């Protein structure tokens, strides 16, 4: 799809001017979407000071909330909740302890990347979306893409004298009409999703249950796997009941779609399945993946590369793991999201990362 300019908004923490806080920048892509598309988000902390700053490396539920707001001020809420939160609340008896990391003068750290569907397939029939999807038939719809973000800065790695950085920002976004044939397909996916929610299978595994408990609906050579081994968690386009069973089926779906980020998500899934299929594994898929990522918008490829890392990690213990290691190696340079030292060690031990070279003194 054509590269669109993305909006960069920088926010400086307010409070004690003597307290060294990081500047937080949020970027998103794209600015123009169609129903069912994915918006990619990246949150970066930068240190503009002459001394190091320390920012929390642990995220609480609600640290980032994303939603749309229309020109009348109505929000895309569902049951009083934001349309997206990347984390589920922890059990009430689990204590979350903040850990802090250093950002040296002039350096930056990618804190969070995430992706959201507008709208979620579950919310397609919510009053907010019914209204605006109907309005699209007469012209484009304008929204504000809203992000509520919270972080904590401290005077040292121990977290002493920490202060919160609180931001709410709004960025303009435009939604245009998706072709009628594709909207009919999305409506079908929505119907079969709610049929699935009433099924016995849903009672057993839920929408995002453990992969081993989910329907095994994708064929890889002589075996079958849940599609969640190949699809970004939370993306229900298409939903469990309508998953193509082979990479050829995903290719057919991909080619039927208008260029868009929804199509991009389908394309990435097709590539992952195609390469993992032992009968078709070859360098052509990796070359296609590498060339695609090279020309991709930075925010989108950062989020997608992080997703590939997550999927590779979750494939451990399956026959998908070895091909996933090669897939991740192909896009690893774009996975610039900061990771805790413990996760870096796990990735190195798993063969997904190389041991960092010592910096010259």
C-alpha cells in the first residue's frame, strides 16, 4: 500500500522543573483507514537532559488506552471500557512491582508498540459503529485517534522519588468506505463470530484461550495448528470460524482485498503459514518478507517485527519453532522495542537473538 505520512506528537512531563523526566513521543500509522483496518502505535521515551533519566520498564493495566472520538465528542467505548487495552488486569492477589531502566543523555527507548483494529470485530454492531459505518455510505468520516498514556520517571534505578507522566493526546484520522463486497465479508465474519461465542467450543477455549485448546484449523504438512500461532493476538479479521485452512486459502483471501492494513495483516499471516509448511519452505518467502519490510512504514514494521518475535517465542515446543527462528532472523533488525534483560537472555538462549557484542571502552 502507499506510504502515508504519520503524525508525531511529543509531550513533555509537567511538574517540578528540577526533576529530570523523559519526553514521550507517540507515532501512529496510517492516517486514513477503512473499517477493519489495523492502526499501528509506537511509544518512545527520549532523554533531552544532560543527565540520565529513569523510566518504568513494567506496565500496569491501563497504562495505555486507545479509542476513537467523533466530531460530536462521542467515544468508541464498549460497556464503558476503552476500545483497546493491551493488558488484562492482574488477579487481585498479585502484586506488580515497578522496575526502572536508565535512558542516557540524548538516547531514546521504544517503550511500547501495539496494534488496534478499527473497529474490533466484536464491536462492529455497537451503536457508535453502526452510526458511523452507515454514515460512510455518504462520505468519509473524521475522528480523533486518542491515546491515554501513563509512565513513571524516577531519580535512579531504584525508583526513588518517582513521578508520573500523564498524557492524553488526540490525532486526526480519516475513515473511508471499504468496497461493498469486502464489507459484506466482514459482516459475515461478525455473524459467525457471535455464533461461535454461543458455541460449546467457545465455552471450552474462549476467543483467546491457550493455543493448544483452540480449534486446530490451519494445515501444516501432515499436522494442524491453531491459527493463533500465525495471527496477531486480538485480530479477529477473520474470526475463528472463517479461517482459511491452508496458506493457499490465505493467499486467495489476500488477493481479494483492497490494499489496506487489514490486507497487510492477512499477507503476513499467509507468509508465516507458507514458510512453516514443510512442503513449500524455501528462500522465496523470506526474500518477499525482507523486501516488504524494507519498504514498509517504520511504525508498522516495528510493530509487525515485534509480533513476529512474540509468535516465534510462543511456537517453542512445536515443529513451527525452527522455521519461525529463520523468519524472525529475517526481520529481527526492525524489532527495536526495548526488552527486559531477562527476556533478552531468554531470546539468546532460545537462539532467537545473538549475544550482544561488548562496547569498546
